[in-house]
C-alpha cells in the first residue's frame, strides 16, 4: 500500500522539556491538538538523520490511557520522517525493561516509551513519552536538551496519515511511503524479556524453590501495570507458582485506580496482605515495570538502599554475574551509602551519580559498572540500560534460595556485618513552585557559607556536626559531561546526611524531596522512624520546610 507524507504547520508549546525521565504531563495536555505531534517531531529531529534514516525503533508503553492514540501518532510520524522499521509490542504493551532489552538484542537505533512510570493513569491523570538510545538506556542530557531546543522553534511536523496498524495482531505490516518501504512488526510483548531472565538466573533452581516440595509463600503484585503479562509468564508458567501467588496482573488504562508506585504508601494492599503473616516474600512493581519493592514475612520492609547493597553482597549467587564478573557498583547521590561498604569489602569501584537512571549508562557501556540502584525503588544491572523490577524480585528469590534464610534474617545479617544506614524520604507533593524554588535558593546560600562547616545541631539528645554543605554536581568519568544543581547535601562528620532536591518527574507544581540518612555501626536493630527523628527535626528546622511549603507533614514517607 502506498502512502503519502503530509507536512503540517505548527507552533511551539511551552515546557516540552524532558525531566528526570522523559516528558510527563496530564493526558489532557498530550491530547491537545499538535502537542504530541510536536514532541515526537522533536524526538525524531534530535535523533538526527543517521538514527532515523533506514533505522529500526522499538515502541511500546505501560498500557495507560492515551497509549493507543500516542502510538498511532508515533507510527504515522516515524513513517513520514524516514524510519524504516518499527517493532511494537502487541496492543502497544512493553515494559520499560523489555524495551531496553529489545533495543539491545535487535541492535535497534533506539526506542520510544510511552509511560509516566509510577504516576497515576486515566483521562484526568498523567501520560509521558521518553526516548531511549541505541544502548537501550534513557537519552542523556545532551540529547534531551537538543529536543527541548527544537521544541521552542518548531514550525512543522511530518505525518503519513494513511498508515494504520492493528496492534492486536502479531505480525508484519508493510507499507510504501513515498516510494520507500516502511515496516511495522507487532511482536509478542514478553518473549524476548523472559529469555533474557532465563539467561541471567537459574530457573531450574528457582522453580524448585518456588513450586517444589515446599512451595514458597509468595505474593507478586503487578499493581495493574504493565508487568502483569510478564509476571504471569515468569512466575506462574515458568516457575510453577499458583495463580493465587500473583495479583493485579491485567494492565489497565487507569491501573484500576491504583497508584502504581511500589512503596509502603501506595502498595498498601500488598503491605496489608504481608502483615497478616501468610507470605514469606512480597514484591510489587510500578506502572512501567522498572521499579520494585521487596517485603519479607509480616511485611518486613527492605529499603531500596539495603536491597541494592544486599544483592551486591550476594552477586555470586546469580549466574549472570558469576559468568561475566563484576567490575563496579553505583548508586545515585540521595541513595544511602550501604552499597559503598560492600564495594569496599569486595575491593570494587563505586560511583555516586545524580538522580536518574540515565547517568549509569556511560559507566555500564564502558564496563565500569555492573550493578546499581536508587533510593526511589530502582535496582538493576548491566543486563539492560534501565532499572528492572522483575529482575530485582528474581535476584531476591535467588538470594533466599541460596541462603535458605528469610528476608528479615538476610537483612539483619547484613546490618551486623556492615552496620546500618537508617534512611527515610519525606515527599511534599504538588507544592507551589515559586516558594519551593526560594526555599532551595535560601538553603543553598545558607549551607554553602564557609561558616556553616563545623556548625553543630542538636535534637533529641543527638548532636550532629557539619562536615560539608554543597549543591551536588557530577562529572561523568567517561565523556566528561557535567551535571550541576543536582541536590543540596548537608553531610555530617559521622557520615549522616540530609539531602534536599526538587523532583524532576512530577507533572505539575513542585515536589520537594527530603532524604535523611544516619549510619550506625552497631546499634542496628532499632526502629528507623525513632532513630531518624532527631535528624528529621534538624532538617525541617534548617530548611524551614513549613514556612516555604505551608505543609505540616509530608504527603508520602518512604
Ligand atoms: C524515575 C527515574 C529514576 C529517578 C526517579 C525519581 O523513576 O527513572 O532514575 O530516581 O524517577 O526522580 P525524581 O526526580 O522524581 O526524584
Ligand atoms: Zn517506572
């Protein structure tokens, strides 16, 4: 079938600036005339001739409302802009880790992922679009800045309106666009990813552990996000778990009104179920499948910081690492430093990067980094270039199988060996932007004054002496690029820290994140909320949180 390309005049939209992970706005904004079209044109133009011409792009999303409309636009505009081939998950479904894997195993030139990750979905909620490069990872700052620049001057976009693809049907769709072939492959959404997991983990051992003579009491919660079909294939079909071990496994456009963010607040059903004591492991994943939360018996909570460090400590029980070796670890700056102690014990490099998975990519490509994570419930490795929720759950099953211990025992053994980094994060969501910016400016001025160093703060019988106050910046060791303004840090002499930054993933207003970390070498079995109280009070006082945000309490505590 021959189709023609149309050039449509347009005018720029304000604020098409990708944040920590792509562009996220309300569905209503993406649905405005030309809004999505403009943004897709910016992606394709920023990708440039060499990527577009004759290229293969992987396309998919987390099943949220507006997915089909967005993919339809992406297909028509990719064809019009000279892309040769698209690979799209059936019904438009692909988890973020699956896209990363497909890009890598098909040597694609990149991918477009339609997701707002863990943000709620539905007509009144969020949509999002991000571009991943040929290494399978999120586009770096240089690329997203280029997209933003184009968005400010865009005058037209190209579209081939005659192209229509039935995303329900797996198969190859061929078109002729102005004399050039254009192919759309609708593919099975899970097969490639499942194969990858089978290469990384010992599915034979895990099957015996999950469904052998003594079946594991496990509850895997897809939160009605994209992981449902992956969870069913891996845990039920491959590892032999029963249907009752997996819940919320049908991707829904509004996530069934769940907030698909795997933490103690939003994955409340999982927490309640685990609290009742009937399960030995619980895991939940976010809307697009890259985040994870791990819970033990009676909802014993493993912080993402500890989860990362414990997996690092046990890397050898995962066949992938045993086979390929491990060169180094990394964590984002606000992530607690438990990992650093494991790195030291194993005599490996550990990197501290800004928030955002994209900062791990270069280190992985240069083979300096094999395992990394963030406090924001992201854990992953160099098997792909995104964090990976299901991978993290399989890593924990491998550790449980290897140690024959409970999650609580594994965690406590870890603290006894390395000490404990008590950690909490307070989020103040949807605050007014201007006063929050002011708060950050004032706080930066305060903590970067030379006389701030050495200052003592006391609360609840604890005294903390300031060692350093700064605004974190990062120089990429591989390409030398510099990211500034990545969060305010107050580091105390005993290694405890207060970190404050504004979220880069919200879709409206400002979200303030306050991260509190206190290290204890021996006093490791206390309640985190009690241990952290003094430092939390100090942080609230130094930042004057209430004055600037007008809030007495955070919206979410993790
Ligand atoms: C996404 C990114 C992560 C990041 C997280 C929080 O999940 O992929 O890399 O840590 O958002 O970002 P934020 O800017 O909202 O703190
Ligand atoms: Zn996500």
